[in-house]
């Protein structure tokens, strides 16, 4: 495989491992210490494995089962931008919203920086307003 296929495979594996709740394997594909930026959930760079695992645990408990649905990947030699839908059944608190029991998916864009087959940085940008709006909508 070439660098393009390798980078796509790395990002797709990352999402599949997130879906099954395997934070240890997710982190194995990242450099140590990792850089993880999630402006909607943190105020800066998350640079410890435990902090990243805590963010993942919060997602796993908020959405069962957690799903990450890839809509589009844009691939360059040292980075991949992924437009995805994230969600599942809203079964735990998320962004201060109590569980609704509704199936909710919201848009996320993750930008992965990659070097030597490892993710060096992941920046995650999510539309939290979309999640809050969907959680508040009455059942159809």
C-alpha cells in the first residue's frame, strides 16, 4: 500500500476502535504523548493518555452503541480530514444534556496529522449546537 491507503486505513481503524470502546488500541496508533484537541469539550491540548481515555469513556457512556459514520475523507500526505456523523442512542449525559433515549447523530470533523504510521495530533470539531437541538426536538 502507498501512503494514501495507509493513512486512510489508520483513520478508519481509529474510528472502528472508538466504536468498540478500545481506547488502549486507539492510543496505540497515536504517538506518546499524543496531542488531542477537542474545543467543544476541553480548553486546550489534551496530552495525556488518561485524559483522552476519559473523553472516550464519556462518549461510550453517552451513546450506546457509539457509531462513527464516515461521510467523507480528504487525504494528503501527512494529514487526513474526516467528515463523520457521531452518535447512537443517547443513553447517558452529554454536554450537560440528560439522556433522552433518542437515536441522535451529529456532525463532526476530525483532522488527523500523521507521521511514520502514527497519529501525531487529532483535532476534533463538532457541531454541539446540532446535538443540543436534536436532543431537544420532540419525538417524531
